[in-house]
C-alpha cells in the first residue's frame, strides 16, 4: 500500500480457527477494506467529512471480461446478495466510514449479513461497488466462508430496492497480502458496472490477531 492504514479491531479468532474455507483459516473482517478514499470513487457520493487520501489512483487493471457488460443501472440500495453456488442468500447493511477513518463492519453477532460501502457505488451502477462480509465469528462460520470456491464464469445477483435484479459474472478471484494490497486495481473506478467481493484469507498472525491476506472476487454486470 502507498500508505499504512489505521489499525482495525478484529474479532477474536474462533477456537482453533478451523471453519470451512481456504484451509479453514479465514478471519472476521479484512484490513484491506479499511480506507475508502474520495480518489477511489471519484464523484460517487462520498460522505461529508470522509477520509482524504494521498494515494493516486490510475486506471484499474481489471481481469478480462468473459461476457459483455450490461448497461449500467441507476443508483439503488441493495437488498439481498444471492450466490447460488456457495449457498449465500444474505441481506445487506450499509457501511460507512467512521470518525477514525475506518470502514465500520457489520454487526459481528449476525453471521448471515453482508455490507456495502454506501458512500460509493451501488451494485449495478457504473463504477466499482464494494461488498464485504464476515467469514467466521468466535463461534461459527459466516456468510463468506465459501467465497474462495467461486471461479470465473460463476454468477451471483443482487436484489435492489428499485425491484431490479443486478446479475454479475465472476471475472477472476485473487488473494493478496494485506501488507502489499493493490489498492488501485481493487478500488479504482471503472467505466462499466463492477463489484468486488472482499474477505480474508491466508495464515493467522497471532502477533497482530489477524490474517495475512485478502481474498477478492472481481465481477461485472451482465
């Protein structure tokens, strides 16, 4: 990263850390989604008083599309995320950046809940929409425990408040070290409607009480 993110509170690791997922080692929340800056989302409704960033954002190096992108949809609040191949059917909660400059995570008590960065692009709107979710808690696996199973060509959808269903196809899935996360590629604005599904992966680092990597699913509207 071009700048160090602030520390983020993480949930206590589940007993033995063994829940379904990449080697059973996934954490509640990802450090890489902590800072969402104005430069990342361009003019897309950054909340007043949101964090500023000195990072410069260039063109995103998005994976090659497997299907032609659909025409962008108007802005609308997402209601449910549905990923049939990994049995995800979860409601959304809007996420915002708190006074500390950190993106506030969904409540840890609800294992079947995903969040979207409401100060940025809504799913289906032109640009890059950020969706994140827990993968485990201190007691059980959570909504994104199976996210690592997605492959290019898999589809998922978002039910929206305007009654439309935004359908996406996976372009790529990649895992990045948290201390060398490609902010520009993941967060930069795009000309077509895209989504990033983000959670954690890698080994658990006892010294910082967090996992070492982030799993990112790149997808676009079809």
